[in-house]
């Protein structure tokens, strides 16, 4: 099989790593990695290996720890953005770069977020290398972390292209209420940081322009995404508790597939 990684890492046997949790009948690599699982109506997208998950967990800590500091808001307003982004990339790129996928093996939302983040950073005036690295790092957190991806897709699906940024604070509160208290606090924390960034007039203009130009449908749930989202026990997608979602799936004739991967 052709190497799926963008920066030359040799393939691990990613399917072998998944077999302990899934009954895989078929794997497709066209248009993103898709795992066809016994009993499931739709394929499961993506295949994070333990090594990739470990990498994104380190990157999430690099992101989260500074945000917790009260001085972070001062850094946002009074530190050059290129300097902040470069400091992040110097740490995160070494960890994440071996797991960056070639475009054809990524999910649609990953490629769309990659393009959006890159475009926004370049528009803001960030240098090419920093824009590329930051976009690939952040988009691949969503590629590999099904929990993050689910919550983002639920947020985009709940809103619309026209109202997403104006309603962002309300959306964060709505999504946080559908989650555990611990995760809900993290959602609100990231939401506050993004809201602070939008207070910068140039950043706000860039954000609205980038969202206007994006393919918003690629950020929302597909039928297959929603099928798997309904089965998550750790998040009340669409504001529905797990028992209600099981009832909906039975009414739709869908089998509930209990998999450790979820």
C-alpha cells in the first residue's frame, strides 16, 4: 500500500492496530480512510493509531495549558501573533508532523479546516511556513480525535454559514450543556479565547471572510457521521440523551454497534 503520510513516515499496520476493537470487513482509502464494520450501516471514518492519539494529546496540552493562565489574554492583545504561533509550532510540529496525512487520505472536514485555517492565517499576515504548519496541526487534531470532531460537527450542523460567528458564544453554551461538566468547561474556555480573538478588528474581518468562502457542508454531519454520533455514550448529540438516541436508531432500522473505538 502507498504511504499514507505526507512527510515520509513508513506506514504502521494501522488496520492490525484496530482489530482488537473492531470487526473490520473492508477498508477503503479513497477520499479518506473508511472502515467497514460488521453490522454497521455506514463506514467509520479515519483510523487513529495509539501513536497518533498520543501525539495529539501532547499537542492539546501545549494548547490548553497557556490558555488557562490569566495572562494569556494579555498575550493575545499585546504579543505579535507571528511570535505566538511560531512558539506553538516549534513544540507541536515535532510531535505532530510524523502523523500528518496526505490530502487524499484525510476526512473532508480535515481538509476543509486545513484550508480555512491556512487561508485565515495568510490573510492575517502570518508567514507561509507557520500558516501551513499551524493549519495541518490543528486540522489533524480533528482528524484523529473523534470526540473533538463530533462536537465541532454538531456545532456547525446546529448553526449555519450566515449565523455561525455571530452566534458563536450561544453555540458554545449549547454544545457545553450536551457534554459532561469537565468537557463543557474546556469548550467554554476555548470559546472565550476565540471570542477574544474576534475582538481584534482585523481578526474579525479575516474570520468572516474565511467562513464566507468555505464549503460549509463539509464541516457538518454527513448521514454516516450522524449515524456514529448517535451511538456515542459520552455526548448528547443534538441534545438527545443516549436512551432517546437508541430509540431513534431502532425506529430507523439501524443496528447499534458497540465498539471500543467510539
